[in-house]
C-alpha cells in the first residue's frame, strides 16, 4: 500500500501546480506629461500620444510639465480624487501650472478604476466631461492579463503519464 503513496503525491502535485501560479505584480509606472502649446504629450514634447496606459493596481508616478511659453495650463482629472497635500480645489485632481512649472502626482489605481478616463486643461478644452475636445488626453486603466498557466491539455498529458506509470507497475504483478 505504501508503494502508491509517492506516485500519488507526485501526481497530485503535478495536477495542482498550475493552480498555484502567483498573481501579476503591480508595477511602478513613470510617466512624463508635457503641456506644450495647446496639446498634451506623453513621454516627450515631440510625441503625438496623449494616452497613459496602466493596469489596475499599478502606481502611476506622473510628472506634469508646462514646457515653454507664457500660457498657463491646468491638469484636471475628475475621475481621480486629489491626494492629501496636493494642489487643487474640491475632491477632484485639478492642478494649475504656470509657465515652466512642474508638478509630481502619485496615485495608486484600484479595481474600481477600470476604464478610460479623460484628463484635460480647463481653459484649452471644450465640451463637458467625459466628452471634452481639444487639449484632452486619456488614462486607460485595464485589468492585467492573468499569468500564463499550462492549459487543460497539459493536465491531461500529466494524468495520462500517471495512468501509464501505474499500469506498468500493476500489470507485471498480475502475471505472476
């Protein structure tokens, strides 16, 4: 009876191992957001991209700059509440940027934040949230893909190997 313990434990471990994959880890995402002229630029002033993409649980470290010129801009992100000690009125993140100013914003996204959310400059955008136009960008928050685990086919192959190993062990004994 004891000779079956080790193969049974090994087979069980092989069948259960795909279930023990760790969840995807949150990341620190550093983003440079530049207000230049009347547009937002992610990464550099020459970029035409205005979308920030992160996963739920990520911590976004957003550095906002009003690069050049005498035009003041605001950074308003109504979906995200302002953190303690940050500049801005009310419950929404709203930062005034004078020419040449830099503001750093750290925010941890939670599961309820899945979606695409607008940020904008109040005097240089038009319309109402979430359908503003002109100096507008988006923060796309998605659920991270689950870690890759072996498919059902792998589990079937492992089970088949276990059955064959058990049969090879049992069949020679019955012939005696």
